[in-house]
């Protein structure tokens, strides 16, 4: 990987997150790229990678701080509430891979 440019790294990270992490809504899988949330997630978790502090608790905390507007913005629900456990694990795995490779 060896991406030296932060923008390139963020774009690659966002792309991988968008293709592999989804929200489960009434048994429908809405991938974060389709929901236009992959870049927001990448920007939120990128500091964990650069500070060598990727772990499940910190990732969960980051996901919990990302609001998802529903009902045309009448309510906001934390992104963590939409992600199945396996997607959270996949996200941690992706971040650990990036952490090793930068």
C-alpha cells in the first residue's frame, strides 16, 4: 500500500470501508458507500490509525459519535446502532490492516 499522501490514504480507506461495511435495516444491507457515509467514517477513524490506537472500544466510540439522520432529519440515530457486530469486526480488521501498512 505505502500511501504517503493523506488524501490518497483517506480515499482508499473510505473506499474499502464503503465496500465492506454495511448498515442492517430491516434485514436489508445498505453499504456505507451507498449511504454516502464511508468518507465520514474514514475521516473519523483515520486518527486512530495514525496514532496507533486502533482497538474495538475506540472504533465503537467513533461509530457512536456519527449521527445518521432518519425520517428526513426528524431524528438522528448513532451509526453504531445500525451496524451488525460482524461489520464492526470487519471495520476493526480493515483499520488494523491500514495501521500495519502505513
